[in-house]
């Protein structure tokens, strides 16, 4: 257990941020799965819409520090190939 006031606050903050990060990562995984299934189905309109949502969510995750910017850039690059191709 934390002893100092600052350590107690840091422990509370850690729990709060971990929940935020987990929610953001879960949302990204769900969007990625939806995007993949749309690409595999061959429906260009749905793939484009889900791709835009995925890219937007990835940008928000980078902004809040949940995902590293280079990892997000790589993921966005891979997704953009399918969004722009159709």
C-alpha cells in the first residue's frame, strides 16, 4: 500500500488511466475487426465508412497517449491501402 499522499494519488490515477486505456484499446480492436470483415466482404462503401471510423479512433488514441504514434501511423497506412483502393 502507498504510504505518502502523492503515492496514494498516483495509485488512484493509475487505476483511472488504465481503465481509459483499456476502453480505448478495446474500441480500436472492435473497429479493426469490423473494418477487416468489411474489406473481406468486398463492400467498398462499408469498408470506406468503417475505415474512416477506425482511422479517426486511432488518431484519438494517439492524442491521448494510448497508442504510440509510429504504431498508429503503421496501422493507418495498412488500412488506407484498402480505403483508398476502392
